[in-house]
C-alpha cells in the first residue's frame, strides 16, 4: 500500500508539472510573466536529403529523377537563417522570415535512351552513351504572419498565413551523338496557411513545432506544398540559445506556361527534402 501511494504521488506530480498552466513553478516564471521572446534571429547548418524531379515541356515529356538518373547529390549541407518579431505589446502578433538555398549540379553518362520534350513541344531523344550535365538550383524565402489565439506561460498556440517565394532554375545539356540543351527558370510565389505550437518546458528548454500547407488546381496549373518542422531548444544564457530541429517539405508544381499564378512554367517540377538543422539563436 505504501509503494502504491508513493507511485500515485509521483504520477500526480508529473501530471501537474506538464498540464497545469497556472503553475508558475513549472516554467520557472512568475504568474503572468511569459517566456515568449520579443525578437530573435538564428543561423546554422541544415543537412538535407533531397529527392528532385523535373520535366521540361508539357504533354508526355518524361519526368526525370535528377538524383538517380543524372547524378546530382542527394545529400546537401547548406547555411540557413531566419528571424522572428512579436510586434504587439501582448506578443500575440508575430512575423517570421526564413531563407536557405540549395544549388546542385552533376554529370553522368546515360546508359539507356530516354526521351524528353522541350519548351517548344519538340521531343528530344537522349541516346545511350550520351553525357548529360544537369543542374537544379532552388532558393526558399519564407515570410509568415501568425496570431497566437492561445498563449500563457507554458503554451503558445497560433494560426497564420504566409508566402513561399522560390526562385527555381533547372535544366540539362546533352553532348555526344546529339548536342541539345533545355532549361527552365521561374519564381514561384506560393501562399500557405499554417499552425504553430511552442512549449516552454522550463526557463531553458523549449519545444517548437509548426506546419504549413498549400494546394491549388486551376485550369492548367497544379501546385502543392506540405511543410512540417519541429525543434528542441536549450537556452544556457540569458539571450543566447542553441537548437536541433527536424524539417521536411514536399513541393509539386505543374503548368503549361499560362503564367498562373505568377509562374511562367512549361513542364513539371517536384522537390522533397528531409533534414536536420543545428543552429545558434540570439533573442531578447
């Protein structure tokens, strides 16, 4: 009976620690004092595993897996940075900005004949034995606004809207029995809606989560984004912290060149990444 009582007290203490928002002791803050920073910036390295494909031209052009077929690197380590600003006195209104870039190129000799369709609709055969130089460059700029509809000293739960602006440049050049080249470059401004939830476990430990999505199908245009991220942060100093995050995104765009919505694309592009980010942050 004594052992059962001790376990009951322990279980009750754990439940109270994590699920009682009024308990200032749990977060280490005085009642009414919230841990959500006014402003913060971060920078770090992002290690991502990527899977990319594209088709130049419309119709029955072949979708090319650029990692497997054309030899582009499937693992990339890039610099990544961002900032946030809570611009209202109650710190419920927040702006976020994030940026990173993936630039890749590769060369491979094709063992089997493939056929693609260029922007003008012409079918081009790449014969076995040809050498293909390929590139796939992508910048991701994200600007988002969110409003915290629930916020206390433990939890910050918000919904928001934002834009991904993505300059994309991809293509290939074939040398050998034929000498052909094809490329596409455009900027994709894509709106997203999302949810964000942050947890203050202690004054030093935080869990950050968020997801965003977009889908649009109109006439000859199809586009979708699904993004999810989560991170654990530790703040050993008053204004400086470190974090380890997980991030995954799936992007698909397809159009026949009608320039909608603001995307002059003839063909199809798909891009997925999953990766880990180690970063340093400054905040106040």
